[in-house]
């Protein structure tokens, strides 16, 4: 650097001095000429040397500049001015990276490919281990003696399956039958989807006692009514609690056995596994643990009746992220932590510090993968309608009100059917012109409250049908069976009105599925205000399902809604659901998890540096 800066001006000054000396020396002309030629020669050598030195210096600068821009190190070879410019470049690059990431997270539309790339490029581990009670594929014996498979009725499965398809990894879930064992290898694992394998499903078999105590007992007779608050009294049996702990332990063992490193991404689903974050953290301290609670969370007072409330909270808090669908359950959860255990809560950042654990508590509204109706081989809308009306014996020009869910007391099925009865009572002209098709997939039938709900639904249907049925018209068609996606979409595309009247629902994905099915921009959606999705699908007709008279009026409103209004509402909801799809949901959670992981690493580094400095002092 010195050579370049000094050589050029020095040569020029020496030349000038030499020229003036020659001019004033008084020697002969020949001698002056010789001196000039020598001077020219010297100048030429000096110029070549200067260019050479300059190139060397520039090359050295360029190298240091590159090093400094990339690593922030090696600034000592750079001139002061270059350091300033380079800092600016580094700053701008960091800004651009942040913008790129932001864009990535809120980008035009998330797809399975984009999520796959995001996981590969940004996450600390490529191995995702997802855990849920319900498995994404269940095998059964076919009539010909072979094996066949089906997808169970579960919003959770609908949401998680596309993510696993996109990212690969392992999904650990409970097996249902001996046919499941026949389809798996000796470790209980198999690659799925069965028709296009992309990720590993590891099945665990529970004994009858385990299923009764863990699934039917503590999870579904205890936590489910406690969390959903649909006025069914929770049952808390000490024996169920013991089994719940044991089964959570079995899943923790399975996760550790599946982990390929000490820091996998462990993505735990739902209330069946509230103790897993703690159990996994003890054995894989570096794992990135994400817990998603798919159902509502009760307020602190209601939660307080749980005899093992502290154990449940302490079981969850070692998760890095505890996700809910909306802000209300996040607030309730933080209130519960505040009320029932000692922990530091940061309300501004929605986070909890409990001992060595730090968790972010955030809302992530779950969604669906926008369906490829062609790939699903779903016919066009008139064909769907024809198939449905013909199969159920409904008149081709009759209107159809549709409901689709598991037969669960929280779904408000008897309430909506009673509202339909009121509607028929109040609107005699509609009799014979509208049918209610209710799909109710059998669910948790060993639990008394579910058997009661089933009985109640049957009774209401029988009562209304008895009162209004004619030889040519049956008001309610109750279909108590499980349907594959293709068949469900056929129903969604044939309904004029779709009703979701849950008394309590974390999100409710069938509402979003209905919207995604309507590429004709038609159909009216009636949606309970007690679903998470009512926060997002604001163009729906929002109802209080307990107000049966009002819901009856909403049927009339929905059936008589003009085509223009239907289209305007539907278009807007379709755009939103398409954009806020399940890949965007996953990217948001995984993106937050990554930020947390980076912050944790930085803290560790700072702690280590602090320790080193102390030692050196
Ligand atoms: O979304 C709540 C949820 O309980 C899921 O955990 C579950 O898979 C789904 O509903 C269906 O319930 P189940 O698996 O008990 O049939």
C-alpha cells in the first residue's frame, strides 16, 4: 500500500527535478540528449514498477476486502476509507438477508417444495420426528385377504401429512390393528404414503389397558372435556394418569431410538403428549422441540380442577415453542402458568422462563394444503351433485345443507339439526325443497359421553324425519361413516350451504376444505363463533350454535343468498385459505424455531466467551 501511494508521486517529483537540473546545467546539447534518454529509461522502469506494485496492492486489497465482507475479519490490510465502505456493504447484505427471509416467510404462496427447501437450507437438523396419537394411514384386511389402507378422520392428520410428505422424516403414531402390523417391518415401521412412499411411519402398539387409560381415559375423558369446555364433566382417574405417564414415556423412548443425532427437530402434536417435551429434553438436551396443542386451552380457573395441573405445565414448558391456533388459548396458557407454577412470564414477547427452560408461546392458525382436485380425480360440480343426489335419492333440484365431522359432542350436531327442525317449522314452503346431509364419522365410541352424543343425534334425526318426511322427500340424511378425501370433496362440491356449528373447536379444518373445494365460487358457509377458523373466515355467516332459533334464521339467509353475494364472500375466503395454507403454517413455526435455536447458540457462545475471559483474567 505504501509503495503504491508513494512510488507514483515520488517518480513524478524526481522527474521534474531532473528536468530542471538538465535545463539549467549548461552542458552540451549531446550530453543533454543523453541525459534525457537516460531519464526516459529510468522513468519507464519506474512506471512499470509502479504498475506492478499497484496491481499487487490492489490484489491484496481485493482479497482483504472479500475476506472482510464475508467474515468481518482481516481488516488490518485495508485502508480506512475501504473499511467504512465495506462495513456499509456488510450492513446492507445483512439487511438484504433479513428481507429475503421475511419475504420467504410471508412470500407469495408457500408450497410443499418451498417448505422442503426452507427446511434443508435454514434448519439446524434435517431430521423431523413428528408424534401424534392418530396415524396418517391405517391398514385393514381386504375382502380378498390382502391388505388395504385408509386415512382416518382427523384434522390433525390432514394438516401434518402434507408437511411430512414435503420434508420427509419419521412420524411416530399408534397402530390400530393387526393389519397394521402385517404392513410394517419387524420394527413396526413402513414407508408411506403406501402408494407413493416419501417418509417413515413408525407404529407403536398399545395394549387394551394402555388404550383405555391413556387415550380413552386421561386424554379423552380428562383433558378433552377440560380443554374444550363444552359442558361435559371431565373424569380424572389416578390409574388413567399413571397410564398416561407410562405411554408418554414409551413415546419418548421411541423418539430417542429414532433420532439420528442429538439435535433432531421433534414436532409433538396435541394433548395426548403433554409430558413429552420434558421427557425428550432430559434425554436429548439439544433437540429442537416444538409442541402444538390442536384444541382450545381452558382458562386458569377451569384448568385448576386438574389434579395434575402442575405436572402437565412442567411437562410442556421444556418445549422451545408451544403453539396454539389463536391468541386466546395462548393467553389462557400463560395465565395458567402464572397461576399454578413459579415461572417468569414475559407477556410482551409471549414467552416463559421456567428453571433452565425457555419457551415461546405463540398462535399459529393451522390450515390445509390447497387441494389438487384433478389429482384427486374429483369430477366437476354438476357431476358431483349428480353423484350425491342420485346416491342418496335426493331430488336433482333440491338444495343441500351439508355438515361433515367426527361424531363428537363438541361439534354441536344435535344443536344444528334442531335448528334445521325449527327452520322447517318456520318455513313450510321450504319443505320438500331442501335436504340436510350430515356426515358423522364414528369416533371414540367406547367413551360414554360419545355414546350419548351418538344416541342424541339419532334421536333428533328420527324425530325431525318422522315429523316431516314424505314419500318423496327425507329431510335429514345421516351418514355415519368415514369417507376418503375424494368422496368428501364430492360432497363439499355438491352442497349449497355448509354448516360448522362446533360448541368449541381449536381451528376446524373442514370449513377450510369446503372453501377449497368450491372452484365455482359458490356456496354459503355458516360458521360457529367458537371455532378458531371464525377468526380468519370472517366472510362466513358467523353464529352462536347455542342460539338454535338464530341458526334456523341463518339457514334461510344462506339458502336465499344471491349468487353475487356468495361469490364475493367465497372468492375472498378462497384467496385467504389458499395463501395461508398449511405450508405457510409450518414455515412460520419452523422459522420461529430456527430463530430460537440461533439465539440459543449465540447465548452459549457468549457464555463460553465470558468463561474464557474470566479464566484468562
Ligand atoms: O384435532 C383434535 C383431535 O383430537 C386430534 O388430535 C385427533 O387426531 C382428531 O381430533 C381426531 O380424534 P381421534 O384421533 O381421537 O379420532
